[in-house]
């Protein structure tokens, strides 16, 4: 359903802002090729920080789990190599990308992904009638089930990947768009929801 490789990323973190000292505790990156997840990188991360009790309550990630996890100096370079120059996606992509860039910068590294696609923004624009775009409610509305507990990186990334694949299938089936590429997804991300149907209809006609 998606014609170019794209990596779905999800971080669990100690808080909302790397600028305020928050760090990553877990990462999952799933490479989608041809509408299927074909490769994945998943790891807990030891950033040598304390895990707030409310984060353990939300995610189930304990201090002991991160204390025994691979160090961030090992995980982040491996993650950047895994992503490479493929497009990157996340549900609320600006959140995950800012943590990716912050953790990379701490190691004097830089991400190389070709583009950034937000599955949350895409969902708002392609399915404007839905009541909520939080991953749990959105996936339920689209008939996509969590296979394991939410608020763990791999489970969230898996569901977000299925949401993205669902969007690709919808664009192909509903608008007759033969090629759902990353440039198209980025373009839809930038549009107001009201302009999306006309844009996609025009795009389908131009590619016939």
C-alpha cells in the first residue's frame, strides 16, 4: 500500500521535552516496505536517569529495566543506522523527531532521514470525521487492534504502522491513486483537511 520504504518510530520517554532534560527509555523502529513491516529495531535504553513513578505506572518500564538496558551511546547510533536515509514517520511525529535529534546531538551525530511523515496529521486530514486521533481511539475506529499493551514502544509503533498502511490503502482504493509515495504523504500532511479531497482527486487524475 506504500510504494517507498518508510520507518515508523516510537519512543517511550521520561517526559515531554528533551529541552527540559527528559530522555528516552525505549525505542521501536519498524521499516514498512510494500505495505508490510519487514524489519524492526527495538530496545530499552539506559540514559543513566531516574524513571519517574508516573512513567512506570503508564508504561510498565521500571528503573531496573532501564538500568540493565543497553547504553544510549550504543542504541542511538544503531537506530540512526537502521533508519538511514529512508523517510521517517511517527504518530505525532514532531515529538519523536525532537527526541531523536536531541539524543543524536548529545553524541555529535545527526539523523539522515529523507522526509518526516506524521501519521496523526495524516489521519486528521484523510479521516476528518473521526472523533479522536489519539492512537488508541484512532486504531479502534479503523479496526486495528493492539497485540500487546499500549504505551510500550513496539506495540505503539506496530499500531501506528498499521494506521499508516491503512491510510495508504484508503488513498489507493478511494481515490484511485496508483502510487502512494512519501512525497504524496508529506504533501497531504501540509494541507488543511478541507483541501485534501480536491488535492487527491487532482493528483489521481494527473497520474492516470
